[in-house]
C-alpha cells in the first residue's frame, strides 16, 4: 500500500512508518509544502497513494465537492505523542484487517469508521 502524509501528519510518525518498511512520502519532504488540499488529492491520485491526515476538510472535498482520492485515513485524535499515529497506523496496516482503498477512514479516540468513496 502506498501512502502520502499530509503536512499536518507528524514527521516522527512518518519516519517511523518508513523505518518499518512502509512506502510513504510526506508533503513536506516532497517539495510540495503549503499546497491546497485539492492539490494533495490530485497528487495522491497521480501517485496512487492513500492520504494520511489530521485535516477534516478531506471529507467535505470528497462527499460535497466530488473529489475522488485513492483513499483517506483521517486521524481525529485530540492529544497524542508525535510518534503515536505512526505506531497505531503501522499496527493496523500489519494486521491487514481493514481495507483503506476507496474509503474515507476516520480514526478517533474510541473507534474506526469508514465510508466508501464513490
């Protein structure tokens, strides 16, 4: 699975996932800093990568504006250490029980919810 981390995804989590062998790029390391969310979606489609973000705007872009990224993993956590999202996502990806392609996946403090991107 190919991933692209939005600017707000913690760099320590991004580095952790790379160290664990996941194919992930980060907007900040790719020369695309400060691009709009629509451009992140276009980049994800072009590269075939699922977006990992803390930005709630992606849901609106998908379901109201009609954008169709490969998938979005949206963390809705209130407090955490910078490495925690990477460790959590790495565990989910290794378990392989959740399909993230063509899905908006919302991970909050209590549960994981998914909605199909049509």
